[in-house]
């Protein structure tokens, strides 16, 4: 999607869709944060990351902040964080203040204060466990491998505001199709293996959003809660949630079905008036397709997104292709203000701070290193080839 709103406005915008508007507004917060905790949860994220000047932000701080919140929620038994938890939470980080640290919650948290506060809040074991792939999953850091093995991600699903699936349903002539910039990857098989490890998606947050799997099952049929951060103003992040489900997965073993789906997507893109780039460059071979479909309340309305992996003679890529119905006015307003840029950076060739696909590409390279191989890093990823300090903690 471009920075401006694309596609026609919904033909129903002359009326007021009270049910749809109410559902859209009700998506504030997160399944781990009750209404009485949204303010202090977003304050903590702001103190850890969003309140820092953009040029000084460290994505490792955001990963740690999310891990603290999700692990604290888990330790409390999986009930929603609330106002009754804020005193102990804030006091843990205030007590971890270093000589140069802030008097949190009035100031920002530096790395030492964030790590020290996490140890006081959660236990001294937290730092070591966070570095162990066998003790992390679904955004939670577990004290033992046995605790991880017994965890059921469906505990969040029970509190999720999961409406019905909302695939595009308008006439094809009214739907919008859009391709995002292809992201070069070290190899399609390793990238697809990263996608299949749905329990780790939450360990690749961007400053736009975080995906957390809500089911114990594999990639097909998996549902993700997307905790999205909208910076309405400087130092003022707003936390909202949306949901998507993986409704189709195709791979090398299904070449006919994969070819038919790509042909249909290409034909729909060719109808767009803005000369959308082709899904595949000349001579490219598709290898995998993953389709994600929105649920009611998603900020795009009725929509799908397709992750397409393909190979050329010299490289491998992953590319996102979006498809959505005309937007109701309240969806279009949100999309025009922040949503379009967020989608472009999240699914495109941006820095790891913005693009989850680039983080997936780095994870694919780590898989290759773990086998003793030397990944061939595409030039576009070269500035981010070296792992950030806590990247080795991810599988």
C-alpha cells in the first residue's frame, strides 16, 4: 500500500455502521492487559523504547520490554494485567535505578535499569533463561523447560476478541490488490522453517507491532494476535490489537495449486490502475505461499495478505501481497493517518526496527550458521548482517 489510501471508499459510508464502528473501537489494548492496565503498560513501553529519540532507539530494549510484560502476565496465572499490579511493577524498576538511572516512572529506562528491574520483578533466573531458546516461546520467558512444555497458548485465545473471519467479499472490480517491495533472504527453505516456528513470531517485534500465536498447532490454521503500536504523537504510543488466521499454506509439493494461486493473484494485480509490480520477476520460481486472513475489527477491514517465497537464478526472496475490500470511513481514516505507512514498512524492505520480514531473513541466516554454513547475505541486508546483542537468543 502506498502512503495514501488506496482503492475506493466503501459504498456504505453514507450510513453509520454502528456495530462495525463499535467493534473497531473495542480493539484497544491487548489480551494480556485489562482496561485498567492499558495506561501503565503503554507507559512502560514508552519508557523502555518509544520515548527514546528515534536515532537512539535500540530494538533489543523493545524485545526485552515485551518479554517482561508477557512473562509477568504468565507468572500471575494468565489473568489480565490490571491496576492492582502496577505498584509492584513500577517499584521493581524504580528500585533497580543505577546512579545515572531515571526515577522511573517519571523518566526513561536505560538498559541496566530495565534488566535489573526485570530481575527484581520476575526473578534472578530471567536473564539467563531469556538467552536459552529452549525456555522462550509465545513471548514468554520460562524458568524451566518443563514449564515451557506445559504452556498452552490458548490461554490468550480465551480472552481474545476474536470475531469471524473477514476475507474480501466485494466484487473483484471493487477490491484493491497491492504488492510490497520484495525482501531478499538467504534461502527459501530456512525462511519457511522460521515461518513454521509460530511460537517464535512474538520474538520478532517491530516498533509497529508484534505477532503472537494463539494456538498450539502448526502454521496452517494458526491464529495470531497482532499487538499494534500507533504513535499518535511523540512519546504517546497507543496499543491496539487485531487478529489474523493462516487460511492457506502451499509449498513445493503442490506445484499445480501454487501455480494456479499465483496466476490468479497476478491477474488481479494486473487490473489495478496504478501499475502494480508483478508478483514474480521474469524467470522466478515460486516455492511457498502463506495466506493470512483478517478477523472482524482489523484496521484494514476485510482483507488478506499473502507471503510468497520465490527464487531467481541468483537470489531468493519473500514478498507480501495485500488484498482488501473498500474501507468503511472509520477504517479508511485510521489507514490514511498511520496504517498505510505502517503496512509498507512492516511488510517491505525497511530496517529490522520496522520490518518483520527482514527480521525473519536474519533468523533464516542464523539457522544456516547454526549448521556450520556461511549464509550468503544479500547486499540489501548487509548493513544489518551482524546480529544485534540479543539476536542469538532467537532460534
